C-alpha cells in the first residue's frame, strides 16, 4: 500500500501520515482491541461486585423488615388463644422484643463504585443493629487493624487505568522517534521540513485520541449500566473519575515524550520505559505504604477489646445497678423521673442496657482517634502524587467510589446515630412503661444513608500536581527536541 500523504501539508497531512503508519501495523489494532476487552473485563468485575452488594443488601433489608412487620402483628393477635397470647407477649415484653428486634443498616454502592472496587470487599457494608453496645457489635463484624492499601489489588476499571494503560502507552510510544533514527528514515522525514517535535506531537496526539476513545467507551458503558441496571444517574464523582483518568494517561504520554526527546536508541527507550513503570506502579506504592505504616502507628489493642461482651456477677449486684442507673440519668436527664427500682422486673435488664450505652460513650473517643489515624494514613498516600502518582490516584479513585476507609467510617458513624435513635425510641418503655406499645414500635428509626462530600482539596491538589508534572515533562522534552 502506497502512502500518498504529503508531509508538508501540516498538521493535517502529518497526522494522516501518522495514522497511515499506525494502521499499517495490524498488530496495533490487535493491541488496542485486547486492551479494550481488558477494560470491559475490569468493568465487568466492578459490575459483578456492585450487583452482589446491591442484591445482598436488598435481601438483607427486606428480611429484617419482614421479620419486624410480622413481630408487630402480635399487637393485633387474638389473646384469647394461646398462639395469639404468645405473639402479643413476644412483641410487648421488653426482653422478648429486644431479642427479636433487629434493624438493618446498609451502605448502597454509589455510581462510581462500578469503576473502583477499592476496599469495598474488606469493610462490611451492612450491619444488624440491636440495643447492645454498638461498638461491640461493630468490631465483631470484621473491623481490621490495618485497612491501608496503596494497591487495591482488584482487576477493575481503576486497575485497568492505573496499571495497564501505561503499558499500552509504553508499547505504542517507546520508539516513536528512535525507530526512525535506527532505521535511517529520519533523514528523509527531516528533509521535508518535519522537526522532531512536530513528528512526536502528531504521533502522541494520535495515540491520545485512540486512548481517549477506549477510556470514553469504558466510562460511558459504566454510566449506562448504572442508569439502566442500578437506576443511578451520572454523578459528580463519575465526572471527577473521568477527569483523573485523563490526567493520568496524559501524564504517562509526557513521560514517554520526555524519554523519546533524549534521542536515544530503541533498546535504551524500552529499558527506561520499563524501569519507570516498575518504579511508579510497583516500587513506590510499596515503599510509600511501608513508610506511612511506620510513621502513623495504629494500635488496635483497645479496639479489639470492645468486641468482648461485658459479663460478671456485677449485673446482679443491686448497688452496682443503682449506681449505673444514676450515672446514666445524669447524662440523659429525660429519664430522671423513671420508675426503675431493684424490685422492678425490668431493673436488671435496664442496668445491662444502660451499661452498654455508657460503655459506648466512653469508647467513642478511642474509636474516633483510631479511625482518624487510619484516614490520615490514606490521606498521606493520596497526597503523595509528586513521587507516587499511581497509588495516590488509586486512593482518590477509591475515595470517589466511597470504597476506602473514609467512606466506611462515614457509614459507621451514620449507623452509630441510627443505633442511638433506636435507644431513644426504646428506652422510654424501659424506664417508664415496663412494656412496649405499638406506638413505640412506630417510633423505631428507619436507616437512611446520608450523602457526604467525597470531594476534598486532596483531589484538586492531586489533579493539579499531575497536570503540573505533565506540563513540566512536556516542556523539558520540547526543549530537548529543539536541540536534536
């Protein structure tokens, strides 16, 4: 096939020439197709995980609501019959109702979660809520001692962008200029008034357009899946994810642009490109994790103790019980004129529950310090763009998907507020009525996740640094090319 494109018809003619040279190598199409399929596979992994979460939560929520609805029907049961009487006592009795009342708290995945699984498989995304100590229930259900991971380790869209797209760019761009210098074609190209800078600019523009098509196809497909399957509209976090992905691949294009501007041979460029990918995508994230773990120590010893159920003969001690009730009333004056006394059948049960709530009060500060340390670790990773762009962008992608430590902790504190609302609905019956009424059940809270802003200055600083580094590499590369 003959190339009839005139090099001197710039820049359109040169871009057509680059396209002709690109299409001449049929392996380039195969390479792009393989990477596109890999991108769809990563999107499929995100979809599968999100679908599993959504299905599990819907089943979990419907089961708990169904059980509670069946329990409340006991108020309308025919108490003249043994079965009806048992159903009524089950729903109105304090001990039996506490045992059978389990409320669901859950964290539905947001729209961007289809692109970044992150740490979503590490943190629980639903909890069963009872009157007992909230933190005892929480840390029995899987809190881990070190949730910081610079590398998510999932083959999702985030992984495809951060670790595989740079490889595609390296394969397509590492010998853009070196190949022409090695085979002697550069003299012919240069004789037509084509400078090295113009040659590289048009080649990289073509590659950028090709990658943009791949990236847009993956992201648009994810948005369509969210809309038609999960009934979710595109969000700001989806847009920021797309912007971050574009800045990242432009960053890698400028790295290869700079390497090519050195005017070295093909083997040198290949070696440098491979070393840079290994350093940025493997070595630096690993070292960053190690340094931050050592710098910000997280002691989970106190946290692990919170999962233990308080026991002992103290709950049978009347003096201890009176002291606990008095201490509780000081912090909750609405229960000041209660009818509880050691002779009240509900007294020991009230002591047990108030002890749990007071225990949560004292543990809240410790848990908050623990969560803050974990979040600070991840924030340090996310701020390390200058030396650690892969792990930093990975962390920010997880944050946008609310699949990182911060997203999980926001969910936990919302669940803690839900647990408190259950106490506020249940405790009046415990302290004043001696039994539950249908109205008390109507006051039980229904969990709703409150949206919080996943966007922070870290994102914009991260994006700004990526853009600044890319511009600097392009600027230095352009100066080098002018000297060739």
